[in-house]
């Protein structure tokens, strides 16, 4: 069920032992906190640095704090500002990997990591279009919507949405491209965050089928 009194804003998860912070944005602050706690408590959080610290110190040593309430249009701008202000993309002060969670801005990749990535992709040639498409979609926020197009849940990526809902990432991905429902009875729609302002009820090409 959707949470009432949704708060749109910027928040931080603070380690009270070393004062390191993770800064994020949400269109539903209460649900966003619940999602983080669920992933962290189940050792499935996408931010490995934050997860490692949570495991080391314990969840009771972290506090979830709203920094500022804002509008959907200003979320990314405010998020970037507060990441920079708190220096949370610096491992000495925080857990953010990048200045903006929707891009790779501010993230540093070591020479060793680059070499591993190069070796991993040897023999797997992809078109420039495919590579750019994957780069754009990797960190795109995704919304789970009810049949009236109200936001039920929000996630930072399709991967996180799959982990929390139990649906396979391929089903959710196909739903965002309007090829199928990501629910057996068609009770939900899915769309990327950036598409939500203009999103309309789609006519899916086929229905969801349960995986064996």
C-alpha cells in the first residue's frame, strides 16, 4: 500500500560512530528509508561500502535524517549540492560513490578495475548504441505505479526494484519498455523516474508469465 503524507526531499544516512554519511533523494522519504533498511538488514544493499559499514557497526549505530524538503524538479540539483557540501563522495567522509547517483559523475575507477573490465569484455563486441544505452539505464531511477499511476514504490535502479519486490529484473525492464505487465494480474505499471511526468497508461504487448 502507498504511504500517506509523502515527503519529497534529500536525506542522509549517518554512521554515528565515525560521522560518515550517505546522501540520497526520494519522492517518498518514509518508504525510501524502509527500502534502505530492508536491503541493509538483508545484506543486499547496492552500496557495498555502506553495507560493509552497516555490517561492521550494526544498524543501531546509524540514523536516518531528512536534510531538506524540496520538489521533484529540484531533487537532483539538491542531491548533488548536499553530496558536495558533506563531501560524502569522499571515502574519508561518506559512502556515496558518485556526485549524482544517476550518473558516473565523480566516481573514480582504478587502473586495476579498468583492466579487469577490459578483459571481461574481450570477445564481446557491442555496438556504440548498445553501450550508451546500458550506461544510461544502469543507474536510472524506476517507479512502481498503481493502476491510477500513483507512485507506490521508488527504486534507484531496476536491480534494486527486483531485489525488493522479488520480481525478476528482466520482467521489470520489459515492463518499462511497455512490452508486458510485471505482475500476474496487471496490478502495477513500471516506468523510469525521468519518464514519469509524461507517463501514460500503456497498452502492453503481452501479459506477465510466472518464471519456473
